[in-house]
């Protein structure tokens, strides 16, 4: 099979037009109901009107139970078209997604092609008998190949998740002005870190704060003394807080600490490429930004169920492939039950991340005692994966669920000796492509809801 054919094999259902697909035209604008338009619609910018209208129609259509995802994408597309910091970040997300797709496809082709090559060597009796038993050597080569394949695909997905989550957080915080609580946390953190800084950094810190507080410190005042003084003195804080709305660099510096906390450990969930981590990032964003009055009236009060609902909604609209023995391939999606769907996706991302940890670090006890493969996180039965069989007559839905549970049990029981074959690699790759789309859609919906009313 040639390289182009291989790429088509892995990419045939992947679209990279994520941010640019649109159904919003001039005719759509003219036909829209007047009630959809917000009171301040006429005061919005030329780019802001179609973006706001697309979002409002999306909200209205969703209330009526209609699929309006294309209108949401139109909202983003119009954001991208206007040259603003927000549009640049959306463009970065689009670039990350395209890079992820390309990396995954090239990686899939490499592993699949290598597998075919090794298989042909074995079929032609390529290996000398005196070197090692042919079957043993073949099994070792295939095992190494598929293990490296699973490890690399998990690494590509993890890089994508970290970068994309960071960009979504940055988009939301573009509209935020830090408050006193944010500043106090930032200064407290600076006071803890100052002892570790080299002298040149301390000198820059002294110059930086003296610019905002002239005549407040002597020429010999050390960096840690300045930071402690700001931490204790409310009047000094007030002088600095007055500058935050007009000094974008200072405001960004203060908020960067808040963004870092959200990205690294939202609600005490360690950063890792799982549904639980991604959902906690969005839940934490909604909770923290409520105090900035960025919460749109259409958003539910129950933020946990709200985010889980978005994840379940978009997961049920897409499919991924499970590869089984005997060249059998089935197409799966997620149930539309929010709780079951969310927990099922958590189990699936935990499963593939747990396999990645096994292959990279060996049988670490923490992963099985308190981590993603522990009893607390493990599925109690096949139905806990929350999958729906979409396509594939040779296998039943129950058999697919049981197959996934068998993989989990194999990893827990045999650990580094678990069976990692080509079917598992291809299933993992397909699932990660599926999850990337879900993360993009959920992140887009939430960030648009938090920013679309306030950026125009």
C-alpha cells in the first residue's frame, strides 16, 4: 500500500475545517427572528453583529432540541476573521488541532506500514534460524512496535490537550480585570519564590515595583522587602489596583498566576489527558469567572452538570472505531445519558492513559492504588463504558463493552506483560481523534458563552 493510500486510510473521516465551517450567510441574518437580537445588538461592531447573532441563534436552537453546532462554529469563524487577540488565540487552537491530526495520521501510517513490513519479513523466512526462533522474534518485534505506537499516540494527544486547554483559558481571561483577591494571591506567591531568584531577576523586580510605587522604597531596599511591604500595606495595593484596568501588562502578569493554577491542578485534579481533568478545567473556569460577571444568563447554575452535559452531547454526535480480532471493526459512539456518558468517557481516557503510564514507567503502584487504574476509578461492569454500537453487524454492543473491560482487567492484572497489539493501537488512535473533536467543541461553546457578550 502506497503512502498516499495509507494516509487516506487514517484520514478519510477527519475534517480539519473545524473553525471555518459555516452555515451563517446574509440570508440567515435577514431571516432571523427579531427576538433573538439582544437590546444592544445595533451598537455592536461589524464583526460583532454576526458573531453575536450566530451565538444567540445557537442557544435558541439548542433550547428547541435542534442541532445548531454549525451556528456555533460560525460564531467562532467571525471571531477569527476580525484581527484581535481573541482571534489570534482561536487561530492557535485551530493550528494545534491541524498539527494533532497530521501528527496522528503520520504516526498511524508509520506504525501500520512497519507492521506490514515486519509481517512480510516473517512470511519470507527473512530471519536466520540460528539467531532466534522465528516466531519468538516476530512476536517481540510486533510487541515493541505496537507498544511504542501506543506510547507515542498518547504523547501526541497529551501535548494537544495541554496546549488547547491553555489557549481556551487565555481566551476567557482576555476579558478579565484582576481584583484584589487575585493580586493578593499573586503577591503571596511572589514572596514565596523570591528567595529562589537569581540577583539579576531580583534587580528587575525592584525596578518594576518602584515604577508603580515611586518614592515608597529606599535605594537599598531588597526585592523580598518590597514584596513583603506590598503584601502587608493596603494603601500600596490600592495604588497598584488602580493601574490594573489601564495597564494590560500588569493585569496579565497578575492573572497569569490564576491561569496557571487552573491549568495545572483544577480542583486538585492533576493535569493529565483525561476527561475528568478537562471537565474540571472548564468547571473551575465557570466558577472562578462568575465573580467577574462574565457568566451568561443562559448558562445553568449547576456548573458540573452543565459541563458534563456538553461533553455527553458532543460525544453522542461523533464516532470512533474499535478494532477486534479477525479483522473486525465496529463503530461506536456515546450514550445520550449525561451521567453514563461522562463516566464512560472517564473510564476510556483513564484506560488509555493508564496503558501509556504502564508502557512509559512500568508497574507504578500509585497508578493502581490511587491513580487512574485504581479500584476507585475502575468500571464495575461492561455497561459502565457507556458505549452505543453504531455500525458493525458481526459483534454485539455487549461484546464490545466486554472487550473494553477485558483490556482494563488485562492491564491491571498483567501490567507490563499485558497484550498490546495492533488492534489496541488502532483503537487508541481512533479514540484520541474522537476525543480531540469533543474537547474542541466543548471548549468553544464554553469560551464563546463567557466572552461573546463582552468582547464586542
